[in-house]
C-alpha cells in the first residue's frame, strides 16, 4: 500500500501535496493549468515567459509584425496581472507560483511584477540567480526557489545569499537532464550516469541539510507515483512535474493535446538553443523547417533573453526561440517550437488535471 503524501511547507506557504507543476512557457502553464493544479492541492506555477502572447496579445502595449515588441512587451506586466487574476478565480487563496528564467532580459523587473501580481512562490532556473532576493526584499512572504543541477551550484547560491541578503532559499529544485526545455548541463553530460537525477538527489539533499535542511524538490523525468515514491526515498521533500501536464485538458497551449498523442520516443531530441543551453523538444515544427532548409528568417523583435545578444545566437542555431515558442502557443504546427521532457511519448490520452492529481496522490 502506498504511503500518504504529506503536505509540504515552502517558506510561509503549505501545499497539500508535495508536487510542483513545472513552469512552462510560452503559454503552456498560465491561468487555466496553474490555477487548476493549485485548486487540486498541488502547486500550480505560472510561467512568466512570453506573457505578451496571452489571449492573442490583447494585453500587450506594442506589437510589430504580429509579435510583442521588446522585452517590455514580451514580458508584459499587464498580461501577467491578468493571468494571476484569472488563476485566482480558479484556485482562490491556495499557494500559486511563478517561474521566471534567470536568462531573460529584465529579470529583476519581471520578478517584481510577479510579486505584485500575487505570486506566493518564485522558481528560477536557466542560470544562477545570485541576486534573486534583491528584487523581492519588499515582499518578505514570497518564497524563493532556485533550480540547481549540482552541489556546487547550491553551495554558491547559499553562500552568496547568506553573505549579501542574510537569507537562504526556501526550497530548491534539483533538475536532471530528462526534463523538457532548457537543461543545466552540457550536451554530452546529459547522457552520463553521474548527471542523472537519481545520482544528483542524494548528494544535493545532503548539501541542503548542511545549510539548514532546505527542502529539495526533484525534477526531470518524473512520470508516475512510483517515480514520486522513489525520489522521496532518496531524500527529496517533493517533486516537480511538467511534461505530464502537457497531456491535460487544462494545458494552456492547446496544440499539445493533438501533438503529444502522436509523438514517438525518437521524436524527442536535444537541440541547441539561443539561450546557450541544450534544450529538449519535439522534432517537429520549426525544427523540421531547419532540416528542410526553409526555416523562417530571423529578425529579433522581442529581445527575450540576454545570452542571445539581439538575435546573434538565434542566427547560429537557426531559429528565434521567442518567435518559435510564441507560434507554438498560437498553434502553428509548421513553425512552432514544442518543448517536451524525455518521457513525453508516454502521453497516450488527454485527461483532466483532477484525474492526474488523483492518480498521483491516490486519494
């Protein structure tokens, strides 16, 4: 008989089940998905990436060539406020998170926007957020959760935060290389045994204990209750799952409901990204156009991530990540980019968030 999943406290906030729904942008986890996950007792996490595309860009102040213009509009404060407002209509006052990539332009501004919009917990990956507390100092109740992929990364963050801000992370997410989207590893390291999640979790849990028993959330390839129980047995306090939620009716990017039912294991690949990290995606859409040699012309409009250097890295890898993810959210199966974890091919039917949470928690 399965053990009962215990509630998990992150900072001042308690979730009924120790399950984070991973933040997925552009427009995969917004109000409908995150609101319903929180409603069911897990932690719904709104992605702050590409909010300018929300509801066909109606909350975006400036649009050029059918795209949000500049980071101010790509990361639209007005849209983020609306997303949180609508998510709250679903989940009420239950804890609700925001995922904000460290590599984005205007990171500090977007963190403050999320706090003002009502985020209880902020999760940040795609780089070491050494100055994350700087932008939340006026919001002491907001819990801060960096994503790490090594003991060294956790140690550096804890030391810097302790020295500069006299605080530590309220929890950490340990992400292995089977996750969808951007990875915290070099391409070749994604396939090495020592970088797999089951090897990372125990050693990072021990390091977290040395800093005051910081809750550790395991992520990357978590699929079912057996995976959850396995991670908890390795010392994790909870898990983060993203790809499983692509197969729900409430997933905000509706194209995934059709796409994922036809994805085979070999269709999910690691690709180069303008962000500078390898990324895992479904080999369709703009990735197919690249193979055919007819990918869309690259012209930086949204200025989304600092490592891309105004489209220079996009030209090297052959696609604009802002444009491609935006088209994916809008349902463009020809030119969209569709992220998925390594287990995405296991989605064989579309179910409700309630059904999924019930399955995982066996209530």
